[in-house]
């Protein structure tokens, strides 16, 4: 059942199924005027768009990455290219269908975001409205540890690490989490000082979508990097990461990372082998300039239930601090020291710590209902 008639300044403990409209009742101030936002347009999906999206995911996960990840012969290379092109065109076609179906609303969304993207208070208030015009979509989410509330009360920015089960659906989780955070920042009267959301995504994603859609994604914090598994454009990535790191250290941006990246398609590999070093390197650089780096693991699982946007388990935060030539990892609840890591060789240890927390969350998210 949906939770009904909740309107409190401090959200309760729960593991519950909530419609997007119910999220406003749980997290918003009673005095905050509940309005609609044109950003809700991005949740519109018709039958054909869903089918094309599902086709592209199936082909990438079960054909391209399973049988043609390392083509050797000429025939294998040709077949791999055919599969890649079919995935690319399916994504492009889905994007264009979405654009044609929603063109006036897409244009309006771009206009609104352009007007407020450099005004944190208005931007935060706009994100807080997400879901008010969506009557049927719902999520299942936990709140027993009040992690997001603590993030909003803090003066420090946060790194969120998320598993990457579905290329198309994961963007909705990102938007929902930032809508909740925006409501909480307003609850704390911090909308003008709240960190802006930034998410690392493959620049190939922005190449597939139409410019009008791409502009919306960029204004909502999507930051492109070269996520290729081989021959990465290191110069391009260095510029993007440097900008994000600067904003994060100055508490101007919350960072969202899917550390599996393109490895998420290799379903037969364990999580340890799918995670890439980027998130650990980001933490390693951040501890040099920030007193404490908070990392919040977020686990996602999708179901076949109609109108479901999935299950979201928000794990306990991890804290990393630098002391001389070591990194100290402390538990998010007790703040007690759990592990001491030599800074010079800390990348694999940081990644392993994050991985274990994500694996715990992936077990917990299955039990949410």
C-alpha cells in the first residue's frame, strides 16, 4: 500500500512503497507550495520507446558483450559492428520518438532550466517539484537511517555511488534522489547554498540523444566522460574530473557515480570485476583537499511491476579522511575507525571498501517491499 497523509517536518523511519506524489508529503515543508514542473516530461515513455530501450539493453548485455566483446576474426568484427550499430540506432530512434511526442514540453523544460541553472535557490525549488504531475509512477525506498536527511543538514557535499542495472531506467533514480534531496535542503532553509547535483555519464550517451534532450541532461548535471573500456581519452576526462573535483571540494556539488560504467553489461562477472577505479581515484584526490569525504552507496533493483520505477536502498555512509601518509576509513554511524589505508597504494583498498558496501546494499534492496 502507498503511505498516505504524511506531512511532517521530519520524515519517519520506513521501508515503503511511495508514489512520486507521496514523496512530497513525506519530505516537504507544510508551507512549501506544491506545484508542477515541466521536468516531469522526462518521465513520459510510450510503448514503442520502452520496446526499443529494452531491445538495446538486451542486445548489448546478452549478445554484444557476451559473444563479441573481444572479436578476433574479420567475421567476428563485422558481426560485432552490426550488433553495435543496431543498438545505437535503436537508442536514437527511441530518443527521436520521445522528442516528437513531447516536443513542446521539451522546449519548455529547456527554457525553464536555462533561466534558473545559475540560481541555486530556484533550481533546487524546481527539482523539489518533481513528481507532482505524475499520478501513477512509484518507487520502493528505505529511510530507517535518515541518510539523506543527514546529508541535507551537513555543510559538506557527498559522493553517491550507484549500481548500474539499466542504462535507461537509472536516470529516473538519479532524478528522484535529487528531488528528495532538494526537498530536504528546502526543509533546512538551505536551497540557496545547497550543492548542485552532478553525475558522471558516458559521453556516448549525449551523442545518441537529440541536442534538445542533451541540453536538458546537461542542465540537470550530467557531466560527460569517455567511458570506453580501451583507449580512453584521458585529456577529455581530466578536464571533466578536475571541474567536478573543484566543485565537490568547495561543497558546491554532490557527485553521483555509476562505478561499473560500461562494465555493467557483463552480467556474468561479479561486482568486484565490474567496478572501475575512477570512483576510488576521485576519493583519493578529494581527501587531499577536504577534511572528510562522505560516500553514500545506493543500490537499485527493478521489477516487472507496472508503473514501478524500481527499489532503492540507501546505505550507511562511508567516511574517508587523510592523516599524514594514510587514509582513515570510519563507519558512517559510529564514526569509529574501521581501517587504515596507506595513501600511496590506497586505490584498490578504497574500491574494495566501496564494493563491499554496495554488495551489502544489493542484498538488502531485494527485501524491500
